């Protein structure tokens, strides 16, 4: 078979090199003809249909190093899979090498330092299961089967964000395999430049094999809010949310979203399918205080459905799991905004009400609090200081509906951008089709510094299947 020079991508794999890798590799190597390959190449977003030439399911750091060395020396495209939940599908590639960390999902809590270390293939469900044994948590996402790696490296918005910050704000250290096959630990005391970049700079710098996070007292029970108000109250409801968010304590983190009530037995039959404004929130503090603090969101109007109340933190973390099943099709775009003007409120409401899929939502994330206590140049994460993030989540089931749903999200974002000059959240980038313009806007004044770090650790841009920071030539 044809061999390939370093730097060339595509074509056939060098079988001698594959055999050499197989002799050193302790995990599983899968080719397209192997049993289990189809399952291994599948990711959460059913819209993604890519066929890597080789899937390397790593069992440990040594396997990761072997896989990175193989990809570099053979000049093949390299994708890295943590939880496989990246909406843009960057966990898999055509023709190249997919480094799969899903079996590296061990989680260990250290009570003496109140930290947790988790493997690069762990999900937030894996982390929460161990930390909640001790009534502790670190900020994660809002869907429990999301991988910790992609979410953390891009920032990490979850239910604890205003009290304890982003996932990346709680990193203590990161273990990483660099493009040249070196294993290192980055922290505030070692490889400080790299540690700065990893906190929000995405998967640009290597393969993260484990994350160490600070833990905080949370749960096992929290006050949660999950309430759906009628669609004819939606405009006034988001205006109400605007006023509520401006004065809410930092313990409160709320996500407001326009949606259609799910056709699910959990909800009253009469409400199912109705257009609505929903509030999903958490209070990171005493349950009684939280019940009082969240009550205004429940009593704004007579709700269609109200699932609020004291609940296990793990139940809150997994509450949306059934709404985002593996294999459905997804396309998400985002934009930070400085205010929710009446014009923006009306535009978001109208866009949501005309979504081609009743599974789609338009979301408004309440930010601020602990997120803003970290200076804008203290980590790579951009757009600190924005009070809101707006996301257009196009979610649908049938491939034939793909074009209409993608267009809906793009049109909604284009209309919103007429009201704001801020950038996007890199974890909700569509397919990254805006390229460098999206990345520059997302990182703002931190972009040039990211280029310097990228040029130091990945000058050949081996890891470019991400929201890519291009190194200096």
C-alpha cells in the first residue's frame, strides 16, 4: 500500500507502521473492516458521518503517546474523542486517526485537598457519581453524559457557574500528551503558559489524559427550578427574567429558554406540544434559601408545568439527558450579548416560535457572578463580563429536515448579531464554518497570546480539528 510523507493527509495507511503500532498498543485498534468499528466511529450528534482509517481506543497514557507518535510520524489527520459529545463532531475524522479516550474514565476524590482527578474520557455523570458521595461537586455541564474534556477545555457552563465559575476556572492541573509525544503536567506552577491556554483555549495543544478540579460543598440535595410558562406570556416572561437576573444572588444560576413542552408523561397531557418559556435553575446553597430565591420564576405566571423543588444534585444534572439523545441531529450556534433589549427579546421569541422542529430551543444563559471575578486575561476564556449568552439549538430527528433546521439557526444568529459585537462560545460553534473570524471574536484580546502558546507547543498544527488557533508560520 502507498505510504505517506509527514504533513500529507488522506490516502492509505502505511501497513508496516500500523503493525508496529499494534505491537506496542495495549488498547484496541479498529479498522473499517473490524467488528465494533461502526460503533466506535459513531458520536453523539447523528448528523456526523465520518470514517476514520483507524480508531485507537487507549487504555492509558502510554497508548496515547503511541497513538500521537503514529499520527505525527505518518502525517495523518488526528481527531481526539473524550465523551464524543462535541456538537461540531470534532471527535472523529475521515481517513485519519481517531484517538479514543472513552476507556480512560477513572475518577478519584482526594478529601485531604478537596480535589478530584478524572480521566480524559470521563463524563460529568462519572464525576458527579463519585464526588456526590461526599456532598461535593465541581462545575460541570447541564447534560450528564457530556464528556468533561471538551466542555472544560472550551470553558464549561453548568448549573454552578455563577457561584463557583466555569469548569475551566476550577482546574488545578492538567495532564497532557503534546504533539511531539511528551507527557507533562500543566498547572499554575508548571508550564504556566500552557495552563493559561488550556483554560478555555480548546483542544489546540495536545491530548489531555486527566483533569484535576477543585471541589465545593454542593448537595446531595439542592433547590432546583424547572418550570414552563405559557407561550402567550413568553415575551413578558423574558423581560421578567431580565429584571430578576440583574438582582439575583450569585448562588442562583438560571437558564431561560423558549421551547415546546415535550410530549412526555412527566408533563401534563394538556400542556404537551404547547409553545412555552421555561426557566431551569439551581441554587448553590441551603435548600430553604434556594426555594425562596427561585420562587419568583415559578410564580411569574400560572405555569403549564412545574417540576421545581428540592432534588438530588445528580437528578438536576441529568434532568435534560432524555431531551438530547445520542443519534439525533444537532446544530448549535451562540453569541454573547450585553443586554436583553425589548428588540432582542422579541426577535428571540419570534425565532423560537417559528422553529421548523419542536425539539429546538432558543436559550438565554444567565452569566456573571464568579465568572466575572476572574480577570479577562487570567485565562484564555474570552468574553468574561457578558451578562448573557444566547444559543440557537437546532435539534431534529429526520435527516431530510437538516437544511431547514441549520438555516433556522444561522438566520436567528445573523439577526441577533445586528444587536451585538461580542463573540461566540467555542463549545457552540455550529460546525466552525466561520473559521478564524469566529475564533478571533471568541477569544478577543487573548487571541494573540493563544497563537504564541500554540506556536510553542504545536507549531505544525497537528491538533487542528477544533476551534483552531493557527500557529505562526
